[in-house]
């Protein structure tokens, strides 16, 4: 009888450990979920048609991918373009374009470093740090080498030349 109790107790412990292990692997924590969501958005963007853009800051050239949309097509019509971007809040560079662009605004809640967006219908914004926001933006694309871009934009204002990728004119 004592042997049956020990075997039953061991069986219950093994089942409890097995169930808790399954439960932990199936429920991601908030950080894992956020990373998964960001990766899923990038994968969806990579499957969509993307347009290549180059940004030059000083001697450094950065590649960017723009989502194909009415807004980005209107922006591309303005190229080549050299702009003096102002710093705002230590997380973004912005420039007011001379023309209004079509919009498809949304409230992204979280913005990643490297995101390229349009605020309103004429303010081009490059983000170089993460932030949470309730403002409305139209998503334009993203800069591929965010770490180097962040170092290149530095503090204060910066001059950025924009052109189609591979344009030698």
C-alpha cells in the first residue's frame, strides 16, 4: 500500500511538471510577443512591393525601403532632394516639404528607430529612437542600418540628400 502511494505521488508530480512546461512554452512574455509582432510586421513588409531609396549624410550612404503607396510615389516625384532636417525630442529628425502629399494616417502607438513617416501631409520624419505616441502618421518605410544611421544623425540638425537607390546622376 505504501508503494502505491509513493508511485501515485510521483506520477502526479511528473504530470504537474509536464503540464507546467507545456504552459510556459506556449505563453510568450510581453517582450517576446512585442518582438514577434515587430518581426511579423517586417516580414509582411518584405513580402509587399518595396521601393529602394538612398539617404546620404555627409559621406555616409544609407539604404531605405519604402512601402509602395500613393504617398511614397508622390514623395519619389520630388527626388532628388537635399533637405536640412531639424531635431525634435532627441528621437526624430523632421523637415516640412514644399508640397502636400496624400496621406493614410494611423496612430502607430509605438515607433521604432529607423521608421520613416509623414506627419500631417507635409512633414517628413526619420525616427532614430524608439518612442510611444498618440500622434497620427502615414507610414512610408524604414532605414535598413538603424544603428549606423542613429550615429550619423547625431544631435542637432542634419543635412540629408535623398535619391533613388543607385541613381548616379
